[in-house]
C-alpha cells in the first residue's frame, strides 16, 4: 500500500474542464462512492459550469492509498485541494456522507478567509446536529453488504461478485466509520445559502432532520423534497441538474 498523496490534482477530477466558466461546482461523493458518480452532472452542466468531483483515497485509481476513517481528517485533507478554486464563484454539492464533508470543507474555507460559497447543496443527509445511533461499520461484511443493498446505492449484481466486493468493501467500511463517528462542533456555521434536498421515502433522513440544516448557516435556507429513497437523485437526475443549473444562473451573469 502506498502513502496518501497530498497533490491537489490527486483529489480533484474534471471530466469536462471549463476554465472560462464564471462559476464552479465541486461535488462530494457518498460513502463508498467515487468521483465518477458525478460524471453525468459534469456532462450536463459543462461548459456553463465547471464541475469538479472529489476522489477520496482507497477507491478506483486511488485504491492503493490508505482510507481515511475520520470525517474531520478527510475534510482537512481535501481543503488544500479545494482552496485554490475559491478565486471564482464556487458552489458545493454533497450527497449523504458527502453532504457532511462539503459542509466541513465550506467551514474551513470561510475560516481561511475565502468568500462564502455561492450555494451549499446538502443531499440525502441529516443536519450535523441531528444524530442517530448507527454502527454499521462495526458489522461484518454480510451486514455492510445488506445495508448497501437496502439503500440501492450500488448495483446488486456487483455486490454478488467476490472480486468486486474485495475491492470496494475496505473503502465502504472506512467511510461508514467516518460518518457514523462524526460529531459536529457546536457554535460553528457557514454564512452561505444552503439548499437541502431529500427523497420522500429515504429511511436515512426525515424532513425535520434535513430542515435542521437551517441551524448551520447564517444565510438563507431552503429545502426540496423529491420522490424516491436514499438515492432519489439517480432517478431524479434531470430535475436535480435542472435545479442546479437554474440556481447557479445568476452567478454566471
């Protein structure tokens, strides 16, 4: 196993570079996810919006690097790669664990003196101050696989392939530990506008838990509810991408 890379280019994937765009969107994957999850978003929004996706260690082309099982430590590692992007209007989109990471990196940006984000999109995740007792990361492989099937976030055929499981399970376990042991620091908040998005049948978050994101920003807050479960954004991708495009339009003027 190699050591963890600190080069910013190692952390950021740009599938459709658009350096002349007036606004940027950085996307943060869910637990067990990878940057390529957001390839369709990049395809749809480029070149009006330059889309970047964060690639966590321990998966795909970074699978030989050690996983990071602490969410604050992961945010600390991502921050230096994202900080140079604040020279243009910048928005974050994070789904599930990615929502918490996007929030933590946004906090670090503001603490470092960067302009507030144009928008922070937090998808499929409870507010940082809303906890549930979750210990999936302590379960065996069978328990983790059952949870992945329940959430339908990973193709069920792939979950039946031993080689695929051997490749993805270490990252999944690490990510689940990071998100399930995360505790926010009271008294901290961002100042940017926050938009929470959830599925109406998502067992991982209620409307009340998502609405509590309003407590974590001093800026405007909105919430949108879509049909679907935890991965509602896959079936509702056209609507989500259309919403983001329209929402970021003023920043492109």
